[in-house]
């Protein structure tokens, strides 16, 4: 569950960075009242922590086990 939440936050961050790069428009800042707003800073921090968490996904051995009943 934590992996999926982290991945969702990283995707949100990636889309936000894409909008900044292409359109020079920060979606998170626009929604939450500017880059300096406390809620925006919390979102940026959560996205950053999620990105750090997702680094661990690169090094995990995830074997899919299929149960045949």
C-alpha cells in the first residue's frame, strides 16, 4: 500500500514538473496558494519523500507468485 501511495505522489510530482517545464505553470502552487504556502510546502515535501521511497523499488526483488487453485 505504501509503495502505491509513494508512486502516486511521485507521478503527481512528475506531472507538476512537466507543467512547469512546458507551460511555466506550477499546479501545486496554483491550487494551494503559492510556492511559499504551508500546504504547498507540505505537498512538495511529501513528493520528495515519496521519491526517496521509490528509489528502494529499484533494488527490490519482486517475484510475482500465482496461486493456481
